[in-house]
C-alpha cells in the first residue's frame, strides 16, 4: 500500500501516545489539548483496559481525532481498529505481525510496527506491508523501564534503508528531539513528557515547532 497525501502529512512530528487511564473523560480532555497544540496522529494505548472499555475509549478518541483532522492509530488490536474504522493499528512482537494486521484492517489503513533495536524486524515488517517502523527505547523510559536500548544510529540506518516513515519511541523529552531529528526520525512517539506536562497544548505545539509542523 502507498499512503495517501493526508496520511503522509500526518506521519510527521509528534506522535501522541495515550497514557493508561480508565477514565474516558480525562483521556478525552488530554487528547483534545494535544490536538489543539497541533498533533496530527494519536495512538490509543491502554494496556490495562478490559475489552469493552478499550473499544469505547478508542471509538471516542476516533471521533475526537476526526473532528480535528487527525489520525487515530489503535495499539495492539487490529480487530478493534477495523471494527471502529480507525485510521490504523500499531503492533509489536506479540501481536501477530504486519501481515496479519494488514489482513484484518485492509489495504487503506496504516500499519505500524515496533522494531525495538532490530533492523531485521523492520525489514520483515516493511516486506509484509508496514507503513512505518518504530525503534526504541531511545532513552530510559518510565513507561517501559526494562525496554531494550536502541542507538540513535539505528534511526539513520533505517531512514537510509527503508522507504517508510521512521518513528522514535521511549523516554523522549522535548530537549532530546533535535538529536532524533538529526539522526533521521520522522516522528517522536511521546506519552509522559506530553500528557504529564502542566500545559499539554503548549507542550504539543513546542514539539511540532521542532519538527517544523504547523498547527
């Protein structure tokens, strides 16, 4: 699949990944603030939500993102992504791979894949139809403290080797973004440094300005 111009434009800059939160109103408020700051792509991630809550939160965030002209990517669950009509799905090593995700969500949705510190995983994912590849943890992460470390050079290699957007994830803070951009990343996936900020909208805008993405 080739990405549409709208999809291509959105897969650049801050990639807002939601925190684990059982309260839909609070999550919706946080995502609305991020969208007001210019975020173009949101990943709904909630590792602790039972399936009914997961689906309900995902569907509501899709409504919010559509209203703002942004994309919603669902973490881990291609079935729910397809069911609610989300813009795509993000899968890791335990979620069945890019080919399975593509078969479920169809040809017109985005499939992203976690590749950790391994270019061979990325190569296989791209061959199986992944639309972007994510590497990390780039820095020590409070969300995944035991995550494998990935060097900045991996972003450069991936950018040179693969013709899909490259995403950096793990422990990213605003002051780390210039080094990520210099290394070749297209997106920075952020949870804590965005959604724990005193002003989420202003923090999102600051990230987008570094990527030269306008709100």
